C-alpha cells in the first residue's frame, strides 16, 4: 500500500514535529515497511522546513538558454583538465566498470563532471530536510517527493546510516552522480566491495553506480551516440522530434530533407533535434545511446553537453 496524504494542503509549519501529514507518513512506514513509530517520531522532531528550498523550486524557470550559451557552461578547459585528472586517479575502477557494464569511461566521467564537477558541488542541504520540505509543503510535486522521502528512509535503514547526516541538492539529489533516493535504491552499487554504497565520498561506488544506471537504461556497448545531420529544403523543421523520445527514423526524415553524415539504419529509432549553435542552426540525430543519456536528465542539451565533454576528455587523455 502507498501513503495516502492530502497533497493539496501544505503543512506550512516551522518544523514537522507532530504535523498531521507527518503522522500519516509515520503510520504508513510503521504499518507497511516495518519502521519503529517512536524512532520516526524522534527523527522528524529534528527535521527542519527550509524556505530556501521552496523558494528555489518555486522560482519561475530561468530563460531557456540556447545551445551556444549552454554548451560553454559545461564544456570548459577546467572541466576537461580536472576530468582527465579524475580519470587518471580512478582508472582501475573506470576500466572495471566499462568491462562489467559496457559503458565507456569517458561517458561515466562526463556525467560526474556535468553533475557535480567531479564532486566539487554535491549540495549542502540535509537530504531529509529537502525531501520533507518538498513532500509536505510543495503541493505541485508532493506525490513524487513523498515517494522519494519514503525511498530515502528505506535507503538510510538499508545502508545503516543516520538519515540526518547525508547531504544533497535542494531537490534531494545525492552524491557525485546526483542520484535521487529511488535511483539509488534501484541502481547504485557497492563497487568497491566494502559492504556499503557510498556515492558521497567514494568515487569507486559513484563510478560503478553511474555505469549500472546506464546499463539498466539500455546503453548499447560500442554503438554510436549522436550524428550530425545534413538538411536542405523548406520542410526541415517539420522533422524535429516533438520531444526527446526516439520517435522518428531516417527513412521518415528523408522526405523532409534530412540525411545522415554517418551510416544509420533507415528504420533505427532516432531523436531528431535542432540546436542554436554559435554559427547558426545545427541539426542532429540522436541514436539509442543518446536517448539513454536523456534518461539521466530529460534534455537534449544536457545529453549533448555530456557527449561533447566525453569526447573532449577522450581527446585530452589521448594527448597526454
């Protein structure tokens, strides 16, 4: 059974000690997941509602940056140089992850680089505060964050860690790879074999966990990620996919003026997208591995940033 809450009525309390929705959560966890009610009551007496989190998540979306502004944020000389250092320091773990999961080292390093600058920016909020605030006081996504709160408490129990000790982003994303608690429980792995999964300060576990996530979401070893498209004619933009899903094929795009610069099977599912580059529009064909990257963050620009950083890392490492 799931937690039943009135998700449209925020708590708006100073904290969550004895708030009605907190009591409902505690009863649910006690009855259906084997938690001790008195322990959860004591735990939530120390949880703090964070207005800064509500301000951050409620803030109107910033202007959507075009690719020519987005790309330079993530594909920088410092991110490349420090990525090469990270790769060198953790080469053994990256080689093993590639062998076991089929995910290239440069993709794993690029994910960690884009997400947290190789662990530099992992978040400063207590995860329990963040998820509680968003579960109980942010009605638009309360259902999602209440589920993540439940997952987090089970995670803390399974990993035998103090639920008040772990920190992450304002949305509750955690560690070097910024996993949400549900993703942690589903995909994170104890890659160094010490009996605990630590994606906060153990790069080996973070590396294995990213690789595990990608394999579970369909990464195809050795397959391409994305191809530049050639376009001509007046119907080109009709071929752009309506979302990030792989919803078209090269055969379908051909009549709209698209062709590929690489060999692509005519019936392979693709994501056709356009980016506003520094030198004008760019048209691209995302292949299945590109779609897998978007499972991490549902954005074509995010996936392109990861891919381009991965290629720059590969190139820089080769030069060294």
